[in-house]
C-alpha cells in the first residue's frame, strides 16, 4: 500500500523591495536550510486551509522571535 503525503507552500515576493521571503529552517530533518513558508497537510486537510494555517503559524512565530 502506497502512502501519500500532501504539502502546501507559498513563495512571497515584495514588489516594493523586490525581495523574496524565505524561512531559515534550523529544527527540521535537514538543518540550516532556507525554504518556503508551508508544510505537510494534516490527514484529510485540504491544501488551501493547510497553507493558510502554515502561513499564520510560521509568520506569526517569526515575528514573535524578533520582539
């Protein structure tokens, strides 16, 4: 039986500064890498709600780190 993993990710680009938003991953399988905002969808979770959840969690978490 083949298991399927669904992931959702987003690439953010700021028109004013012409910069992309990448997250520095320090606590993942591959340490010290840069990647998109996103992650693995929960079981029976649709891609768009999963991405909204990941964006909210990851960008809120990142902003709290710099307070």
